[in-house]
């Protein structure tokens, strides 16, 4: 005696089962969309962070160059003030030409 057990669902049970399957599928799709959105946001934040680091480094390098240019400008301005003065002419004569004044002695070592 083999008996077959036949499970039959009412239409209402079948509709409820389909509703549950659709709801589960919608939850899976929404979850995937949320995960995908989060991944995109994380990648975007990472790229922006790298760009900010690059720009910060570039900013520091430019500030260093600006500081060097300011120092050079100050040196040039100081030199402009000295050019033409007796002290400047004397310094150039001593440094570049090796000249001395009348009241100085030159010692030469062997």
C-alpha cells in the first residue's frame, strides 16, 4: 500500500507564498543597491582623500618656493641699496680684485 500524500495549497496560501518570495527578492535587490551605493561612496571618498593629500603636498612645496623667492627678493633689495656706496665699491675691490688700502700691509706666507 503506497499512499501518496498530496499537499495542496489554497489560492490564498499560494498568493501569500508568491508575495513572500517577491518581498524577499525586493529586499535582496534593495540590499545590493545599498551595498553598491556604499561601495561607490567609499571609493569616491578615497579618491578625494588622495587628491587632498596631493594638493596639500603641492601647497607645501609652493609655500617653500614662495619663501625662497621672498628671501631672494630681500637679498636683491639689500644689494640694490648697497650698490654705488663706498663700502660696496671697497668690498668689491677687496673681494674681486684683491686690492687693499694705503694703510694696510699684505703678508704672504710661503
